C-alpha cells in the first residue's frame, strides 16, 4: 500500500428524484476513478433529499436493507469495476420500524466490509432526525480497506469528541464525516470542529456537506467540503459553497507517524482519570 492515497469526496444538490440522484453519484464514481481516486465518500443520505427538515412517514420508503438491498449491490459492482473503495451514507431498514442513519463501506474489489450507524441523533428545528432514526448500536468500527484503515462519523456525531477518539484508538487513518448541515445553524463550526478533531486524534478527516435549498424546508446547505490533515491544515482548496463539486486530494499517510511521533497524544492519554465521562 502506497503511503500516498488519492481520496475523493462528493457534494451535490438534490435532483428531485431518487433514481436520477443515484445516477449522479454513479457518474461521480466514474469521474473520481478517472482522476485516479482510490477511495470516495458521498454526503449524508446520499440518494435522497434531506427529508429530516419535515416529519412525514412517507420518507420511510427511502430506507432499505444493508448490505442486501439494491443500492449496495449496485455500488458494489461499480467499486469492483473501477477498483475504488466507496463509503455510502444511506437510510437503513434493519426490519420494519427499525431504521438507522448508516454508512456502508465497500472495498475496492466490491466486497462489503461493514457499516457504521450514526450514534448521536438530533431533534431540533429543520433536523427532526429522531422521527426517522434510532441511535446507532454499531460501536466505532474501523474498516481495513485497500487504501488503509477508514472510519466514519456522521454529521451531528462530529459535535461529540468521544467518538473521534474511539476511531483513533481503533487505528483509523482517514475518517469521513458525511453531513447535511445548513448555513444558518452551524456554519461557524464547520471549519473548526473537524480540523480540531484531526489534530486531537492525529488522522486525516474528509468533511462532506450537500449544497442548495431543497423543497422540503428552508435549510441552505452550504457545501464547502474539504480534507484536513493531522496538523489541522486543509489539503488543497475548500469546495464551493453553492455548486456540486468532486474534491480529489492526495493524502500522505506518512504524515500520521510524523505527527504522532512529535506529539505523543496517545502515549500521554490518562484513561484512568476519565471515569466521569461515562456517567449518564
């Protein structure tokens, strides 16, 4: 495995229907592969609108089984064809009435590696997620892929430092944070939290946000997706705040050892002192 990984993230706007949205993302896989990308992550709930702006049971129909549903199988074929690792943030139905906000991870040979279920579920205006999702029960999996060890943390999760650290302790080298976050609520945090997490936990972070105003609410999704390195520096430019964009960047994994040797945060942790953090 090369220490330099070409990684991609894709931000886009809701097209108006599920099938055309899937096709936009299939083309993003082809475009990323044509640019030499070895891993690609999509935005939160990638094949639909961000329906959590309203509370309507009709959107339960967007959920499907992982890994046995048609979308995972469809993208397994694409991953195999193009030799690219894919992270697919989806709406998962474990069984009728048991629904999760989930990311499926597919290796470059098309093998399904597993899933992460979003742990922290908000319930505030414009983000009525408890209506749609149970809190995740997957723990903090890190996936051994063709490009290294990958973790996933989904949108609202990013406000909670404990999961970032758990992913680092499990050996994550790159953590993707697919999101749907809007201009009026959290813009001031967007370029603070993920760089801080990358520094504190000494890995790369790929932060993905959708763009545009959708017909289900007035949330203005502001894009500006980016990669950040373990020193908190953006890798290349931040994406546009209004237009769809495929962001492809080279990540030098040798930077991880350099930074960890310098700072030794993992050596100097004091877990014996953290018992109060586990109190409800």
